[in-house]
C-alpha cells in the first residue's frame, strides 16, 4: 500500500503541475493564435491601404497633370491676350508719342513764326510814336498770353489722354493678374490639403 500511496501522491503532484503546464501552453497558444490573427489582419489592412494609396496616388498624379495642362493652356491664352493688348497699347503709345512730338514741333514752329513776325513788326515800327509802340507792345503781350494758354490747353488735353491710356493699361493688367493669383492660391491650398505634413 505504501507504494500505491506514493503513486497516488505522485499522480496528484503531477496532475496539478501538468494542469498548470497545460493551462500555460493553452494560454500561450491563444496568445500566439491571437497574435497571428492580429498580424494577418494588420497585413491585410496594410495591403488594402497600399492599394487605396496607389489608386489615390494615380488619381492625384492625373489631377495634377490635368491641372498643369489646363494651367499651361490658360497661361498661353492669357499670354496671347496680353500680347495682343500690349501690341494695341504699343500702337496707342506710338500714336500718343507721335501726337506729343507733333505738339512740340507745332508749338516750336508757331513760336518761331510769332518771333519772326514780332521782330519784323518791331523793325518796321521803329519809326512809330511812343503811343503806337505801347499799343504794339500790348498786342504782342496779348499774343504771347494767348499762345501760352493755347499751348497749356493742348498740353493738358494730351496729358489727360495719356493718363487715361495708362489707367486703362493698369486696369487691364489687374484684370488679368487677379485671376492668375486666385488660381495659384487655389492650387497651393489643394496641394496643402491633399498632401499631409
């Protein structure tokens, strides 16, 4: 009996130890199974994310390529319009420049003609009396004032036309630059929004 008791004690001692080992092994197996399940889920999710990223990447690249193409076409159109406006403004500038040169030429010619007229009158009238001389001098002063006022009016009229053309050119420049800047800011905002930091 003592052997039987020893055996039953050994069995009882082995059973709890075997029970702990079995429980530990089961616990480790569950952890290993859970880890593998988690790893498989994570790999599948990463694969799906990679596929979604590749699809989005292709769409983003296509979007930017299309945007660049549209932007280049828009810039080309704006460039042609600006060149056309520049040519028109250049023609207008040349016309205004020609008018200014004509104005100065005519003014100079009128001044020279008046000076010759006055000199010839002075030479002819040297023999006139002092009263006639004062009347002639008064007429010359009035002619000079009239010429100065006429010249001043022509100058102001030409300057006003030139200012209008400059304002028109500045306005057209702003009209074309504001949309360009708005499109640029929208593209920058889209890039910042689409690409994370």
